[in-house]
């Protein structure tokens, strides 16, 4: 069967690959109900006072990094797209960064433009491709990655973890016979990623991986870049919640969103040791544990609606607690316009 046809049927029979409108469209009336109760379509804007647009869209990753305590995150350096490579090298040297590094757009989404670079030549090539501001940070070399959804109603004593997604990176295990490309073609999930992966010079598609040897092709957990998402919400414990209530208490003005975390072992994570928040997402966060292939679309709808209700509760309380106003219609439309203009300029870099 033609690979394009195969990809079509994989998308058709797995709702997790459906377009945003197909997944969210049928339940949008629920969001509109909360908007009506708030008398604002943009009620979410008071959920995270410390983040631009509450982290719904067009928020700066670099600015968000500034509100996360340094001991919980990797350092990052911000660059305008016109920055000379000599200055880039100087700044990462001053910051004492060592390869490999992660380079990504300052305003991103769905893993767009995120690239792991192993040397100066790759960094130069990746940096030159950006027509929008970008950041560079050390690659956090910890084995595991999760997305941990945290919610706290302003004024309450503590928050709660509402979902955990375990991310399994896109990887193949060799058999000593088939090439990397052929191994990818044998996996329906990876089949969807081939058009993007083939644009990545770092991957040797003709390489025959020795039998039993596993090679990670995309070393970061993003669903749109081929990672398998597994629902590990059952692993939430009182100890884990206590740890991340302490973590969240140090992130002033953050009440609702997902922490993407690299960690070594689960025991260390529960104890608050040896982990790094590689990205903090706000009001626009999805409860990504819904993308576990074992979950139905109905389960996803239930979880999305549950989190919309939590967002409404947080935002309503945040408006009172911090004496804020909801984003106006004019401000909200301007946000959407900025996003449209930004996407037009943004150069996505597979990696």
C-alpha cells in the first residue's frame, strides 16, 4: 500500500491525530458556557497573572523562565534573529554552556522549531534559519520526561496534580537487517513522522542499526514530533503533590498549567531531587494524558471539559484575589492577530 494512503488511514483511525477543530469543535459550547458565566470570552486571562496572556498564546518562553526559580530549570539565553553568530558564541560561552544544546523559538507551540545541536556548525545552521526571536539552553540529559498538570485556586492553601503524561521518545531498535528508514516505516505512529524526519540531516536513514541496539531519533517529548504519550495519572501520590506544591509556591503568579519535566528516577522526582522543569505552560495547556492511545475520544472530551471548569474556577478566583480585569475583546483579537502574523514569520526547524 502507498505510504501516503497508509498515513491517511492511521490518522483516520486514531483520533489523537485528528485536526484541532474535529477534536474540540463538538465540546466548544461548554467553553462558551463558562465564557457566558464570566461575561468574557477571554476569562482565562486572569488565571496566571505572571505570564503574558496567562500563557494562553504568544507568551515568551524566556520571560516564563524568569519566574521559575533557577534551581528548578535550565539556564537560557535569548537572541534576536539578526544576532551575529560571533555574539551567539560569546554569550553561550559566557553562560558556560556545553554541547549538546537545545535551540527553539522564544514563542513556540507543538514542538515547532525545537532542535538539538551537537556542535557549533549545527548551531550556526539552526540559528540562521530563525526569522523570529529564539532561545538557547543546555540539553537536560536526564533519562525520563513527563508533563505534570498542576492547578491551584488563588487564595487556597494548596493545589493539586490533575494529570501526568509519560513521554516515550521517538526511537527505533535495530535488527541488524533493516535500515533506520525501513524500521520507521514498520511503525504506524512513526510513519506519520517520516516527512518531517527526512528533513533532518542529523538522522542517517540508510544506517542499519545493530540488532538489539536502540537509537533515539527525537530526544524530546512532543506528541507532534512522534513521542508516545502514556497516561500515568495513577502515579500521583500525596508525596508528589506535596513536592510540587512546594515547587509551585516558588513560581509566583502561576496557578494553572503544565510543567514539562525531565527527571532521573521516580523516587527522586517524588522527593524533589534531580529534576528540571524544561518548559512551563499556562492557560493554553492541554491535559496531554488524554493522548494515551488507550483512551477514547469520549475520555478526552471529559478531561478537557474538567480542565476548562478548573480554568474557570482559577480565573474567577484570580480576578478577585489579584483585583484584575479580564482581557477585553479588543485585546483578545489583537492576541490572535499577533499569533497569525507570528506563525507566518516563524521558520519551523525539524530536529
